[in-house]
């Protein structure tokens, strides 16, 4: 089975969605993105891939309430030799602590964002929802500078050099690159792992998401809703990372789900891991609530690196 990016309709989308949330229609172009092999770089290709990675920046955005799990995320990048990343923080405490530990970090501060919470914020709270939109300001600025930006939530870890995927995407799909590639969150596109290419469509979608923000709803719901008309009118090219290699919390951590469709997806992933001994490049501890819960899940599965 070849890991990578595919243009495909997820099987779970053909079934009744047990989670009652808004989700975009995943219509795509007729021409599919080619799957690609996940290969280690050869010595001959190393210099070219280094050039490609110069335009790629991997980012995260968080406050001091998430400093522990964020440090674990940054450590996972460091473990894979990934240095083209930047952690954007919204408070001096995070800045000083991460600088002292030698991580790449930038303080993001604007008058409009005064009053942002520094504490641990659980999914679904107004403070969490409000904070979730800050990434779009940073993404917008970086995309305007012509950078390709890979945004990752800090409740994630990387288990291989994910820049290999970016390099293969460029090689295999150079003439028809997507606007954004998402982690597949089964019931919608996941805003916690999105590889954004600097296209006008990408910038417009992210800008609209920020401008229409509402602290009653998290950014992922709004982003998916904003994308709907773009996808329906074929104005936006969206792709997904394969779930076996970029699993979400439902697949990697979650106890057997009560809904048979989700349970079937979990069983398929378990077969891939336990029977086929397939590799995983990235793990997202979503589909669970609370930073302490996520940390416990990482520790239980040997994904805590501090």
C-alpha cells in the first residue's frame, strides 16, 4: 500500500454520519492526485529536496496553557531532524521558556488580540474557539510572503520526516498542485493538520474563515463551511493525506466506537498496524477533550518524548 496524498472520497462519507456536525461536500476534480511511495532521501536527491524545503515552513500556534504538550510536539519535530519550523506563541512566558530550551519561537502580538487567555482551554469552550482563529492571521501573512505553510496543532507528534511527503507532492503533482491538503478527520477536513500552498484561493478561504469567526464555534467547523461553495463550484482544489499514515485520534487512540461505521474504520486501521506492520508518519490526539487527557494518551502509547 502506498502512503501519500490521494484524491479520494472517504468511505465513511458514503455512510450516515453519526456525528451531527456540518461538513463540506467533498467533490473533487476528475483528475486524481497520484499516490506516491514514502521513500528515504537518496544522497543524489538530498540537495534538491533541501532546496524544496526552503520554501516550506511548519508552524504551530499556542499559549502557555499548552506549553507542556507543545514542547512534546516540538521535540517530535526535533527528533526527525526537522528544523524549518516556527512556534508562534502569544505570551512572554512561552517565549522565554522555549528560547531557553533552544526551540524556534516567535512572539505573536497584536492589539486586536489583547485579552487572549494564557490558560489550558478545553475543546468547545469560548476561549478555545476564540484562540483557534489566531492561526489564520499568521497563515495569511506567511502565504502572502510566498511561503508554503504546514500548520500543525500541538496535540500532534511526527514520527518520520514529513517533509518527504511535501517533496513527493511537488515531484508527482507539480503541474496540478492542490490549494490545501488536509488530514482526513473522517467526518470533515481537519484544520489541525493542513498543508497550505500560497494560492489566491487558499488565502481567500483562510481570510474568510477569520473574518467570519465566532467564539461559539471552533475554526474547523467554520473552515469546512467556508470551503463548501468553493468546492461545489470547482474553485478550490482540496486533497487529503491518507488516514493510515496520518491517523486522527479516533483511529489511533479511541476505544472501539459504538457506531458500526466508525468501528469498521478502526478495525481496518488496527489491521494495517498490527497485521501489515504499516508505518505511521503523524499522530493527532484529537477526538478527545482536555490537554491532560491528550498527554495521558501520548504517554500510554509511547509518544511522549520529554
